C-alpha cells in the first residue's frame, strides 16, 4: 500500500522521477537549479553558467601535471596552501587590500559561503533588501533561512550615481543591502565609470548603519575587460568604515569540472561571528583543489585571462549575428559576463514558450522568470544563454534555438 502511494506521488519524465506537484514542464520547476539539472540531459545545454569550454593549450599542461600537483599537496601544510591561493587570487584580481586584511574564509562553493551569510543574518533577525533581478539561489537560500526579503530593483541602483543616495533613502528599508556585481544575469555594475555609484551606495550604508553584502562571483569578467578592469574594492570598504560581507569565487571563470573555491571576506566588526559560523560548517577546502586552482591562477596571470575571454567573445558575437532579425533582442551588458541576456520583442510570446520549443529540439535555455524573484511576469520577457561553452558546440546550440524560434514566426 505504501509503495502504491509513493508511486502516485511521483511523476516520471525522460527516465527522471519528479515528486508529485512538480511538473516536468519548464514553467513547473521550482527553481533555476532544477532547470539546469534537466538541461544536463539535453544535447544543447545553454542553461547553467558553469564553465564547459575546453582547456587551452597551457591549461592542458596543467591537467597533465595533476599527479604532480596531488603529491605537492600532500607535502604542503593546509595553511600554506590556503595562504598561497588567497594571495594568488587577490593578486590576479588586483585586490591587494584583501591580502593584508587576513579576514578571508574559504568555502568549497559560493552557495555554501552564502549559507554562512544567511545564517548570520538570520541569527541577527535582520531583513534584507535584495537586488531584483538576480540569480535565484541567492534569494532561495535567504528565504530558506526565513530571512525577510525586500525587493531592491536593479534600475534604482543603475540609474546613475547622481541621485542614488536619495533613491536609496526613499526605497531601502532592509537592515542588509545585498547585490550582485556584475549582476547575473544582466551584467549591470555599480563599479564601472569610476565606481561613483558604488561609492554612493557605501556612503548610504555607512550613514544609515546598513550592512553591505556583495556577491562578486562574476568580477573576473570585469577584470578581463580593458574598458572597466577592477579597482581595489576592499580598500574602499575599509576606508569607509562600513560593515560588509563580500563573496568571490573561482567557479565561473575556469573550465575545471566544477572543482572550485569561494571566498568570504568581511569587515572587522563582523568577522568573529561569521568565522564561528564558517567553522561550524567545514574544516577546510581540499588542499589538492587549492593547489590546482593556484596553477590556473598562474596561467591566467601569464595570459591576462585571454583563454577565457577569447571563448566568451567569440560566442557572444555569434549570438548577436545568428539571432539578429529574430524575436530575441540581445541586451548589451555593461560588463561582458559569461551569459547573454535577451529580450523577447513579441509581447505575445513568453520565455516559458520559447523554452518549451527549444527543449523539443534538445536545446535548453533559461527563462527570466526566476531571476525577477519579486516580479516574475517581467521575467517572462527575457531568456538567458550561457556563453562558457566550446564554440563549435555553442554554435550548434544557437542554431537549434534559432530553428525553434522560426517555428513561431
């Protein structure tokens, strides 16, 4: 009897079992990750923003050296591996102040670092003004911790430095301001054009005793853009005296089969409590992973991140050309991040509909609904394509998407 009940409470699709009430149709999935899991079964996966391109010539040399890196890790202390990795990462990213602070905690994924932040916020019984749109697991982790969330529309932040302070005074009520910079999925940033908008945000947070939480996991794409680059964010934060929590990550930059490390750095007034939370979660990140990542950092230091940038530029240009004249309009990002954000120009067509048509041709893209966490209807006007793919495979995926779009015309 129990087995029969269990069978009734499940639905099967493509040999994958879904709980009752969870439709296998794109619009019936609970979050972006469930979309991305489903996309892993498709021939043309443009869903997750993880790195799936192939190794460059010099990166193949790193793969050939993996046994050597393994044995090196056995012969080096955990502390030495951690300090070397932190120094190399922040040196590449031009964040010299972060190295001197000695307040960076390591996690094996940015989402785990975010769980530590969410635990801290929950314990303090704080509310969070969260940027909208943003990638959904930032929202979901906070919500799962029962943290009250208040929408902070991206356009309030990106309408220019002039008047930003007043706009924040008129709209922000949360104890914590949480943003992603550059934003995923839009590529918007407060740190471009001299960073005046970010400085205004920091000034507001300091004046109004707000904690500033910034996800910088896409910051490498600003680093590899000669027009923008990266300023020393930690120097600005420290000089201002603001309370802050900053997450950075390696996972969206190098094609390393999801072996990664995330960093959480916080202001001195928050460090002791956050550190206690971190140590309640994990002891350490794998020393082998840290040693391997250090090799990739050296490689990117030598080539100026060219191996990553070249692939993204090629794929972004193909999207522009291949989808020109279709009902999808490419929105040019302020920072050329590793995803393409496209607006649907036909108001009668939704993102969910395009996803369904794409899936029928074994191509998977993400609808914008989950990114606009407080206004999902707005999200139905957009889709997101991941760019970190081998170019030949990426071109075939975009061509399949174009064929799906042609069915609508």
